[in-house]
């Protein structure tokens, strides 16, 4: 049984709350209880008017968050499990994005998969030179992202960069991430904690209503966009033999043996979506 209290540490530094993903031996891969605890931390921050800034960081210096703990995917017995997982992850990221206080991500090492999404949901990102960003799912599990995830990352990185990261499974370095506008500042590993806290304290001294209203305005603009339903694509991916093989291969520490490519089901899903209209059964995020 995982212990969310030890896997996610929370401390106060005056008006700043610092939440630390604390599974350094697993590169801070997220467990189900950690996702739940992250939502609880968001609630606690919003209830306390004395809190002005939330900082997110990873323990150990080698990873911010390296995605979801892959061992938990062994319990997936059907495509519905994949759909539920992506919906639950979307809900957690939406809750983080809706925190009324500014959120700063202190990124050291890997921010990949769900870690990339958590970093993208922050308002400001400061990274060390060792930071690496990406979603190497085509090399690891052979799964996919939700429509909300693709949309958020397209906004942060742009279509060419996101397509490159997915299609090559490469990771984006800190300097390239800053050039893309995703990282706001790069700080040396020995200085990043001090620099992030100084930034948080600077932000905490600003007019809180201005910051909260600006966050809410941006959130409403983003929420007004309507996305096509993608559950059929998620179901196709998580029910595939490739996903099962990806999980087995990762746990057995070997390269996955992917199946022969086929696109009939994807094409059928695309025809179905186009037949009812791009936003015929859209959902807001």
C-alpha cells in the first residue's frame, strides 16, 4: 500500500507552500494515491488565504516527475481502464490548473509523460540545465494521450515541436525548452531552490486579486475551447497488444517487440468522428 503522506511532502515557507514529489528511487513516478494527494494539496492551498504561491518540485535532483508508475498499469484488464485512467488524469491536471494561486514548477531532471503535463499546468517553470521534457510513449508503452493533453501540449510547445517529440521519442533539453517558451528561466542545480523561493516570494508580494483574476481569465478562455471526443482512440490504444507488450517489456527491462502496423481501426474511428461533426459530441476542458 502506497503512503501518500511520505510520497508527497508538503511544507510552508511563509506565504509559499512547497509540495515535493518524493519517490526519488522511482524517479518520482506518480502513484494513484499521489494524484489524489496532489488534488488535496490544491484544495488546501485554495482554502488558506495566507498562501500566495504553490511550488512543485521532485525529490532527489534527477527527476521532477517521470510519469505514472508503470507497475500500476498491470491491473488494466480492458480498454475501459485506459479511458478511466486518462479521464482521471485529466481531472487531476484540471484541478492543478484551476488553483487560484500562482504555481511554479521547479524542474530538475526528467519531466516526462504525466510529469510533462504537470509542469505544463504550472504558471511558471524554472529548470536546471539537466532538465529533460517529453512524452516518449512511442518508445516505452505504446499508449497515447487524451485530447485534453494533446491540446494543452500543443498550446505550450506548438504542433511541430510536439509532433517531433512524439514521433522521435526524444527529450527536449532545458535550453531548447526555454527557446520554445516553455521554460521561463534556467538556474544552476545548486541555486535552483534559492532562485525558485526568491521568485515565489516576489510573486507573493504582488496584488493577489490581479493574479487570481488573470489566472481565472486564462482558465476560462482555455475552457471555452471545445475538443472532439477521443475516447475511441484511447480505447483502441489501451486495448492493443502493443500496450500490453510495452508494460511487460518495461517491467522486464527489455526493448518492446511491437506488432505489425495497422490503421483500420483508427481510420474507422476517424470516419465515425467526422460523420458526426468535429464537435458533435465535444466536451469542455
